[in-house]
């Protein structure tokens, strides 16, 4: 299941999550984000019940983007126990993201 994160649910769904979380900071006008989208969707299905995976639109939530030093997109931020533990910026192959997700589960 792919989540849609926003100002309204970020604290509950990301910071207070009992599961690790991958937040894909993106924008609708970003071509690289568009190419990365299907990978994120596929990973969200694969990791359902283990890791929350979803997107956060930086144009709709500029404060959160600023809070997490997102100046380049796509910017995948990995959270565990409410804290940033890893990050991947730009076009990232699925196998690299899987390795990062698997390390969150250890």
C-alpha cells in the first residue's frame, strides 16, 4: 500500500509509526520523480506490512521539505523510530532502495 503523506498526517504516519518509513519527497513537475514513481509504487506493494512507503508533494508541503533539508528531488528519506536514518537522492535503482529498506528491518 502506497501512502500519501502531508502536513496533516506526517506526525502520525511517519514520526510516530511503529514501522520504518520511506518518504519520497517529489513534485508533479519533476521528470525524474515521474520515472522513479513506479519503483516506489512497486516497493510499497512488496513491503506492505513491513515498511510504510509513500510520497510527499514538496509543493503542497514546503515546510516539511524544508524541515528535512530537501533541496533536490526526488529525495527518498528513510525513517526509523521517528528519526531520519538514511537518504537517497535522484534516480535510484530499485535494488539500491531494497538494500536500504532491508537494512531498516534488521
